[in-house]
C-alpha cells in the first residue's frame, strides 16, 4: 500500500481501518539464496537494495530481537559526509546522496532533515586540519564551508564565545548534513523490503554457521537450520560474538557509546553542532529534545549501558560550550554497543569462508552510512566484487598497511 | 485571599502565607505546599497543555512521575522549563508560567490539533510530508518544530553554581517510607554507616499521605521518632530533597540534592544543587509504588487524577481538587480515597468499581461492576458518564475523579543495569526480577509488599541481609503494629467500547486507539509500540503509562502480559539538570589551566597566550607600535636569527629514565639507534607506535651511564609516558629501568641565536665551559648557574641557530627567565613565543604536531633510513608493510609560491599543474605554513606523493574551502641553512 | 566502576586509562619466520568476548601501574586484578 497525504486523509475519515501491516511475520523457509543476519538499518537496507536494485529474490533477514533493535534504534540520528580520507569520503558522500532521495524511494517519511552540521574550531592546528578536510570533501564532490566566528554567532548566538576555556575560532560547516528519524529508517527499509518479498524473521537468533569444506551452507537458528546460498553477517555491535561461531577473530573490539536526550524544549538548536575542545555534539529533535553525546566509555563492553565518568564528561563539555542548556534536564541516557575497528573505519568484505560475508566495524558512525552500506553490501553479495565506493573496506588492509585512520589513533579501537 | 479548596489539617503551616504567581495571577499558599497543591487549593485545576493535541491538563499525580502539570518556573536567567508543579516546593515570591500554549493557557490556538486528531494518529507523519522532497526542511519541519517542544530556555547563562560531592557508606537506603525508615533504623542501630536519601522535602514517604498505616500508635509520631533517632546517630546521614537518579557499576550511585530549589535565590555561597556520587557497599531500594490509571474516554481532563494522589492532596496538603469528587477503581485502595475525602468533608458522589464484588463504604454510593465511559468539562471536569452493572448509563456531576488501576512497584532503579522485572499475577504488576544491580536489595512496595506491615518488615529484613553480606551484625528492631490489608485487585486496563479516545500517555497524547493502530500495522513488539506511538517517551519515561499500553497490546495479540514483554527504564530516574552533571567545569574552569613558572613574567611583558592542551603558552610578545601579530612574529624571528632570543619550552614533556638498562630500553622504544649514545650527548629520537606510524619525536640526553632525560612534544607528554610504562612493565618487565615524569619539576628555556652562547656565558657558572669545543652541538650536561643553582644544559636547536636549552628546578624558572633577559640586554635579547618558534621550525623543515598526525611514517617524514633494521624496536616490524612503503608514498617537502607575495594555506591540496582538480588527482596536502621573514616569502611544509623526486616541480595549490588557488614550487623542506652550519657554530 | 588495585585497594576506574586486551603483553618475536603475520594478528585481531575479558588498565592518576583486570563485558563484574608486570613474567617475558 502506498503512503500519501491523501491516504492519511482517507483513512482518517474511514476510521483507519485500511492501514495494512508495515511488514509480514513470515515463517522461515527451508532455504534462501541470501540470508542476512541482523534486521538493523544496514541489514534491512542490504536486503532492500539486493531485491530492488540487484533484482535478487529468495532473501531472508534474520533478527535476534525486533526490527531496528540494534544501533539504528539507539544513536544520535546524525547524517553527514565530512570525512577526510579518500577511503571514506566517497562512500559517505554516496550515502548522503542516497539519504537525499530515500523517502521518495521508500515511500516512507524518515524525516531526512538537512539542517546542517557545524564542527567548531578552537586552535590553529585544528583549523589547518579542518581546511584540509573541507578541501577533501569538496574535491570529492561534497559541500563544505569554513565559517568565521561572526557567522557562527549569527547562527548559534548562545554558544560560549566570551568566557570560554578554549575559545571558538571558527568552524567547518556541511550544510547538507543533518539528522534523520532513526527508527523510521529501519521501518522504511523493512516495509519496502517486505513488499519486495523479503522475509524478515524476528525473534530468530542465529546460533551457529553450518560450514562444510570451507563453505558456509546456512545458519543454525533458534527456529532451526536455514540453508543459504550466501550468508551475510550484518550485526555491528555484536560482530565478534557472531563471527566467533565461524571461528573468526576480527579486528574489532566492542565498547559502548552513551547518548542522551533532554526533556522537550521549544526550538533552540538549528542544526547539528560539535565541540572541538571537548566531547560533545548536539542537535535538537523535531519533538524538541536536545539529543547529544560525546565519546565512548573506552572500555570493552557488551552491556549496552555506561558509567558516570563518560556521562559527566559529556555534560561538562556541553556546559562549557552551551551554558544556556544548564537548566534543561537530561531525560534519558542509553547506550549502544559499537564495533570499534582497528583504524576507525568499517569492513564490507568477503571472508575466507566461502559464501560467508561480513559487514561491520562501523564504530560509532554507522547510522549515517546505512544507505550506502546497504547498497555496497548488496553489490558485494550480488556480484562478488566490491562496490566502487567501498573498495577500501577490506579485511586485508591491516595486513597490507592500507589503514583508513581518520583520527590517526592507530590500532587502539577505543581511541577512535 | 481565600483558598476555596483548602481543607483542614495537613502537613502545611497554615499560620504562614506565601504569595506566588501563576500565569501572572497572584495566589497564596503555605509552607509545605507544592505549586500543584497550592494551585489546587486556589481552585486552579488547569495547569498545562498536552504535547500534541494541546488538550487542557491538570495534575495527574502528586509526585515526580507527573506527566501533565509541567510549568516554567522562575523568570530571567533562572527560568527552568518543564518543572513538575507536583514537586516544586512553594516559596514566597515563586513565579510560574504555563507552557506549550499560545496565546494563553485557557485559549490555546493549537488546541485546533485536537479537532484534527483523527488525522494526527500514531505515526501519521511517516506516511506523508514527502512531496516535494525539499519542502520538508523548508515548510513541514519548521512548522512541526515550532509546534513541538514543551517549555523554553531563555538562552541566558545560568547564574547558579552546581557542586559535585562524593560519599561512602555501608548501606544506602533509597526512600524513607515505612520500608526505608525501618531499613535505616535497623542498619543505624547496628552501627553501620548509613545514608538515607529521600526525594521529597519531608521524610516519611507514603506515610505522610495516608490516614491508615500504624494501628497502635500515631503514624506521624512514629515517623518523627524514627527520624529523630536517625538524625542523632553519628553513623547515619539523612538527605532529603535528594533523588537517587542512577545506579552504576560496583555500587556507585548517582544522587542529586536540590539544595536551593525551595528558595527564591540560593543563599550566599550555596550551590543550587549537588550531584553526589555515593559509593555504597550495599543498598536497599525502598522507592514505593506508583499508581496507574485506567483508560477511558476523555480520561485526561483537569480534575481527573490518580486516586492515591487525590488522597495525598487531601491528607498531606489539606487540599481537594473539587468540592465534589468521585472515584473510579478496580481495587480496594481506591476506596481509601473515598473514605479519607469524606472524612475531610468533601462530597464523594460515587465510587465506581469495576469489580462486581466491590466492598461497601458507609455513607457512600458504590457502583459495583460499573465503569466510567466518558467525561465532560472543557477546561476542567464537570461530570462523568458511568455505565452501571445493569448497563444503564448515568451521568454524575463532580469536579474531580480519582482513578486507581492498581499500583506498580517502582522498579525503575532495578532496571538501570538492564535487569528485567517479572510479572506478579497476585498484584497484577511487574516486580523486580532479581537480576537488578548487584548489591541492591528491594524492600516494601517497590518489591510488591504493599501493606504497611509488610513494608516495615521487609525493610528491616533487607537491611539485615545486606549487613550480613558485608560482615556487620545487626538485630531485628521492634516494629510498630501496622495495617496489613492485602491488595484486592482485579486487573482492569481500559474501558472498552465507545468512539472517543482514552488516554494512556497523557503528555505525549497516546491513546488506546494509537495502540490499536500500532497493532494493526504490526508494530507489536513492546519496543515498536513505544517508538511508533511515542508511548512512554515523555518526561516521565512512562511511569504511569507503559503498563496500560502493554496490557492493551497483550489483549490485542491474545498473549499474556509477560509474554508481550516489558520495557526497561534507563537512567536518570527523574530528569537531572544538565548543569548539575556539568558541575563547576564551566566557562574558564572547563579544564584546568596549566601555567609555566615564567607565565607571570610573560604576562607582564604583554604576551598574547595560546592554549596548548591545558597549558597556556606565550604566542608572541607585541611591543609598542606593532599593529599586527605578523609584525611581532617577524621581529621575533629576525631577532633570533640576527642576535639572540629566549623561549619558554617548559611545557615539553620530560621523562627521567634511570637504570643500568636505560640505553637498551631507549633503543627499543625509539626507531633509531640509541644503544651507543655517549654520556654527555643528546640525540634526536623518533618514536613509532607498534603499527609503524610515528607517535612522537623529541630528544634524549644521556647525563650518566644509567641516567637519561627524554623530552616529548607538549601534546604527547602523557601518552608517551604511558606508552613507556607499558613497554617497561608489560613487554620487558625485567629490564633495570625506572621512569618518572618530571615535566612539572623543571622549567626549561631555549636560548637561541648567534649570541646565545655569549648570553649564557653570563649565566652559567665559570667552572663549566660551554665553548664549541667542550660543549659542541648535541652536548648535554649537569651544570650550575647563577652561582650554584643546579641546572641542566642541552645544546639542541629547534630554530636551526646556535642554541641551548637550559633547565632549572621549577621554582627558579621565573628568576632564571629574568636573569637571562638581563644578561641578554646588551645583545637586544628578544623573548619569542610559539609563533616565531613555529616559523623557524618550518624554515628548518622540522616536523611538529601537524606533521605527526597519526598517519605518517618515518618514510613520509624523510626519516625512513633512520629506522634501524638491525634491532627490534617498537614499530619496526609493522613499518615494513607494503602499504606504508609504496614507491609513490607521501614525502615531506617544502613549497614556495612562485609569486612571493602569494600566501600558502595550511590544509590546501597539491595538484599537478595540468589536469583535473579533484580527489582522484590529489597529490598531497600542506601540513604547515608560515611567512618567512628571512626569505620574504610564504613557505610551507607538505606531504607530496613521491615528493623526494619532485624537487623544482611547479604545482597548483588549491583550497576550495577557503577560495585559495596558488602556484607553488616544490623545494627542500630545509629552507634556511640546509647544511646546518649555524647550529654547529 | 571500582578496580581493586593489588597494592592500593579499591580505586575508582576513573583514575585509570584503559588500553585493551591483555594479549598486548604477548608481543611477538621480531625475528620469527612469520613475524609480519604474527605482528598483524597481535596488533589487530581480538577475541573480543561477550563475557570474561582480560584487559589492561593504567593507573594514570595513581601509581602508574599497569594492571591486568579480569572483567565480564556483559555485567562489568571484576573477578581478578593483577599487576601486569607479574602477568608478563608469567608469560615468560623478561628483558
């Protein structure tokens, strides 16, 4: 069924009896051509593009819990393509372009809102680095703009310009950046994939892989064995845990990134803002909550919750930058398990096991990558060759010394 | 002024009148009132508007779980949005305003939304507003954003201060109702260190709101007696106005004390709030229970509230929301409200009980087996429509309705570590599942023990068990006799039938219909329900609403409630001001400020300072007549290259390395050879990470056979020290080597320029020769200066001139700087800052932070050959990977504009002189740029593909983000004195 | 979190800096035949278990000891804390 304003009106006048389920609850079949593990944003997008753009059929998405229950449902909703390195920027810019047409493509309003993202600058070295980055963005076809303090004052007059420990000296803006209603992304992809015949099977945890002679034949699940031509892991946050069942060790450690939302407030924050001298980024949701975050908790964890030092650090940074939010109240804290990779960049690649594919290592930046990750993974699954913009996201880059290290922190995952 | 709905009694001080205003109208209340109780006393039921439909709303509860009565409290810079009127303590002069309405609370234009509610159902926005695509940001979203949100921020800076504190205890008791008091008393008498926290400003919890409770003694008397004993015990600390907001790992609890929220302005020197971190060996959660509503049509009008809240208003605050009320219940507890209000002289029109076998109350009409099916009253309840057991519909006039759908144990804190509550059929509610945070016991109603007697007993039992766990012997205490009535309840969630809306989440306007729609569209898992409808996403985290939504979903799916699931709660228990979590780390105090010993001297010279990490460093020293920073910096550079200058380099990291294996150790942590460094010599060292990428560089001096002094960059001082300790303790634990950071112990100054030796001659004591022969380039030594002051001298040069670095104990830094300036006067010595330092190091092609950016190798830096292949050093093996050794690898080069007046932008990218300008044709980028007053030209350092073989090439330098486009020539990075003659002079 | 330092007793984890898996102690032999491969695995591959994890913490604002902490990554429960130097010796590391 097609969604539209007219449809909403018609249903409103007829008691909403016509709305159909957004997706089916299919029973798993014996086997599929493609089994995607994980009905998060990336897995659902993969299934959708595999069906829609690569014309594949007999696709299942297996989900341990509920659709969108992973990090697509627990992030700070930011989309942007302000990356520095050649291995990354084309990919994220492609993703941003897919976001720009997503709602019409999916017939689902995911509230893609390009209100802009602003990275603040506080010293000369940072300025040099952001100019380099802004140039890399433009040279890759993205948009970027250096802002003066006066320009920033006009857009964000309430920042701490006059009594700051680390004064604001400028900013790098990407006007096409912004936010997307995170849950709606999962639902939009799920609905669209389902309508193309993809079986999305919830409450169906994968408990093991059936590997014969170096080839993966399917997966053992809570609902029995499901055969597959190709099996695609897409469970960022739990990648190591899942792939260990195939005896793989990954270049990944898991930590938790906490995120925060305030009580609802009338609009104050026009776009997405990031502090360059502390760990704080912030936007305001359409509902009115300030959605903010900072750095991960740094230690390995799968607990999906964090501790006070990170919470206080984020709020200290927030108060240093935006003292005007002091009397607003923090409403809720949540934590998402994140796959921190060894260079801070993701992996979309085949594994050494035939028929077994891997997508993960998104660190805390996977949400913005959702459409491109899905498209590139679908491309890899359909063609067995990497997508043009995801060629660098290979397992062997560490062995070869081709790291994509945006932050320059080296193989210490929690530092990225 | 009269308070028409004020009753007699209560725990308020009617002898004192407090004046306050709400929406510009003045009212009076009394000490002990909350804003909500005082407004109700004045006959004001309408206190807010709902989020989506802007429906008129009054208080639903009398506590912090309040979803409706949210106001903007205070004015000006102290204005706070979304304050619950139900917990705001009344003070004289309190000013509050309603929010999320325009132009006024009574006439709200957006109440039009309510007329269109049929179009604005759950998730309608996901289905529309998609065409044309650009209209979302331009039209739809701005309209939605303006309509959304609750209260406003003034955007002024909060003038109040917030403190952080730390406390430790054996037993933390959370809540001071019957369970909490009995737990605290038990532990207090056992001699344990106890902290009792209470969210309210009165200790006693639900005992303050009830007429039933203790049977043989006065309830209030008992509370007073226990509190008096607890407060007299030196091992017990009682904290009121303190909310336990989060449970973190290993017995760390977050609490917020509202020190000054009950006064107009914090007293002098007092913070507004204190964020406590409580380290508790054990804790008992005695947080009581939260009453839940029943959904029926138009169940959201002002005047409709929880039955327990209505009773609390009457008993504790001597207030009734109306002179005639009714009660709608599915359990016996609702009946207590009718009894208590009748006792206070309030008319109870009827008790509508869903149960056929409802008990009787003398003098009150009981409608058993009946339901409330609709209500009337535009801005406040005027009547209810009841469907009686016989099917007949009856209208009953009343100004308020108390609703009780039963009580949910307050399990919130038990979920903070993702513990899941379990269903208890007997009380038709979820109780803590036993998988809560380790060390946190649960007692009383929070654990489903609803009677007063059960709460008292379980508080004591839990306290004893907790103490026993940690080896403290306690004894059961004598508890007073108390009511022990079982909760008789027949689960009842919503009144079926009818066409209207019955509210579940009153703040977010989620109705039974929305849940049905979510079910119809297959948003059936609890999380989908919540996210699709926004049920439970309001400022109360669904404390009063989640259960109803869950129960209705269970009904729709035909599953028992526990199979549908439960959503867990996340911290904080109640919202916490962001400023409180930020504490004092604001403004200039966000991070500590580190100053070098000669900071004051530099400030007296008028230096401009720059932040380098937490350090403040002199950036340049302007002199009279100079109009731009460039003028000052150029002068400083010329002075150093022409005569002599002095620069404070104290901030460099300094690590003292001692032990017989010092040289072996250094040889492993530096990529270049260090094993044979002679005593009295200094060497440049390049340190790699284990992955072969440059981590830091600096110099290390060998002062003695077993004594080395390492310097690191300012930025990496901590990380390098940590790394060295890792190497020492984890990789080579038996090397005889000891490390200590001495960054703070030594003040260090670079004295640079052709006359630097002449200046130092006047400082260094005569027995130490510093001529070129006895103290050549890269020499080091322990010396004395100024007549016996111990010092260290290094002949090293960042500027490329003849130069020394001289270090003295920190406390002499200021004096030494002044002495050097005096000694240098005859040479016109010039203090120089980090800018001139930067210019000169770029002129010399020395790498610094911009080049050591975490992705560069020794090869990139032109030091590939320094990495010794003959030894094992950290990073040497991984640096051999093919990707780090491509033939066209980036190499550090110098660049100069072909037009000497053109500027170079750091961060610009290099492109071939012909061909496209895009990422695919990128040749490299500029890391550092400066104006060289020596060369009278802009210069830059850049990483260029295969740069070593491209000297003399003309290239385009593009920086589209700054609109710069320059032609440059590739040159050696050593712009000045490439042979190094000057520094050896 | 609270870490029970073998020498100093219970300390708030905020005093420490976390590094990663304790396998970082087991630095390969640079002269091994397959040193490149060993260093690749050492540097990059992790068990990253959902459960018991041995990991390195540095007492940055304390006594500057490196500790090996055994901690459950699902519950954060700490079951053992050792001096990293002792662990390194147990692993056969010396000079």
